[in-house]
C-alpha cells in the first residue's frame, strides 16, 4: 500500500521536463519556432530556457543578420533565454516545469 501524498496548501509541485530536438544544419526560423511549438504541445507549458549547441547559435546569428538585426549578447526566442551548451551539432534542448496536476496521464 502506498503512502498518502501530503501537500501544503498554496504550494505548487512542479516536475522538471526536457525535450531534445535535432535541427538540420541550415534550419530556418520556422523550424526553430516549430521546436518550441512541439514543446508547448507536448507539455502544455512554455519552456523556461533552451540550451543550444554552438552551431545552432551561429545559425541563429546568420538568420538575424539576414533580417538586418544585430545578434545580442543575451539571446531570447519568444522570451525564453537561449544559452550555449556542449551538445552534439544541431542540438536544441528545451527545459521547463510542469504543474503535477496539469501533466495528465503520461
């Protein structure tokens, strides 16, 4: 028999979630946005942060230059901070937190 769960009133219990996406070398902005949409559809919540391999950040810089934008030191996509991480080429790792009650029956 399992122990009953004890919860404090007004305290949320969050589960850390993560989704790894592999992008093509010459991905476009639509493919990058689709990765974020996939995370939202999968977990029903926006990601809190995104780790990118170096080539993904370089490609984002190219896309920004094509639009005439300046690549900023602190990069964000849809308000989500992106940061460089040691990952395989083309990798994007989206991370977030999901309320236990909103997770569903996975």
